[in-house]
């Protein structure tokens, strides 16, 4: 499989996987329905919408999406709608879960429940796949949406989830950079200690087939020349596929800054559960939500 380097190639690869069932919880906003409409028209997905049908019908009419073209499941209570969405994944009826207007916390509390949810015993984490103007490849940033201050063990799982996504994008040897404020280990900066530990874990086979480097400051991650000036000899600087942030604030700020200042396109997804979970922001545009759906199709079993 050739490496997927942009969202056009991502869409084509997703289409080659065949139509997948996408269960959408409480789709009461225009942008979500526009993304569903595009996914249906392209052949990417077979959507099933769970929620108050009386509330959904006028919205479907607004976006000119034929109600007869999608499966509508009338569940007026939001919590019950979420449970119905999850059950449709557990039964195999659908393969991807997508958030509508329900809160992320509420959805994930149900989705990651150990007994009735999609929990598989691995830490779930949020990733953003970024298409950045001027960059010759897609870049994965994590975790800016789920784990607030991950421990070393949790960072290892977050990194594994990101490596899985990178491989789905056709990256044979993913290069992961562990972000910190400096490139040297400082016991007073936990991010640098964790980064060094992750690199040693990689040396001993914890992340097979991936190259892990860190700690690296952002200039060292983005510029091979900056890394050389600091004496860093590694294939990762200037060529990173994954940026592992030390905290949720860092990853969240990084992706949103690129989005608003560099006009990057973003595809967000949660990995580590029994099915891909798409958690688009309510502020996300339809194109980003559509790209997230394509990413979900590519990763669905």
C-alpha cells in the first residue's frame, strides 16, 4: 500500500474499503448532516441516525438529505440513543460510531464502559490527522481531546494507537516525536523523562517497526536543520509522522492553531476501542467531519 499523503488520497483509500455502517448519535446540527450527506452520496458509508426523528426531519430537509436514503432510529432520550448506537456497533450492524450534538464526555462514558460499551482493555485516545498546506504528508497529533495528563504507561498506549493509524495511512515505518520544551532530559520536567523512557522502550521492542525519538522541542521536530545544529542525529526531525504531546492542552492548542492560522484540514478520531469513534467539534466544518468519516472507514474492521 502506498503512503496516503493528503485527504484526496485518504478518501480514495476509504472508498476502496467498501461502504461501512456509521451510527450517529443525536445528529441535530447542520454540519454533521452535511458530512453524512457527502458520505452517503460518495458511497463511503451507510448512515444510521439515532435520535428524535421529529427533530431530525426538518434538519434533513434543510440540508436536502432524503430521509428515505438513511436509516432513522427514533430514540428520544439522549442516553438511550447513545446506548442504541453502541449496541448497533456491538451487534455488528454498524462499524463506526460518530458523535452528533451530545457531549463528548457523555458519549465516551457510555462507549468506554467496561461491561456494556466498546472497551477492549486498552487506553482509548484521541488523534488528529492534519493536512497542512505546504507539508508533503499527513501529520498525526495526539492526544488533544481525551487524556488530560497521561502517565508514561498511558503515553505508551497513546503512541501505539497513533502508530496503528500511521500504518493504516500506509506509513511502513512510522516516525514518532515525543514533544517537550527542550531536547535534553531534565528531572524537573516530566515530559522529558517520559520521552526518554519511551525511546528506551522503543529500543527494546515496545513499538515494533516504529522509530521513536525524544525529548524533542518543536523546532527540532519540524526542522532537521534545527536538530543538526543541536547535535541531534536522528531520522525523525523534519520527517515526523506522529507528534506525541505531553498533555491535552499542548496537543489541542497545536492542532487548533494550525487549523485557524495555517488553514489546515483536520480529521479527528478516537482509537483504542472496539470500533473507531469520531468526535468532531461542533465548530468543525463539514469537510473536516467528512474526512473524519473517511478515516473511520479506513480503520474500521
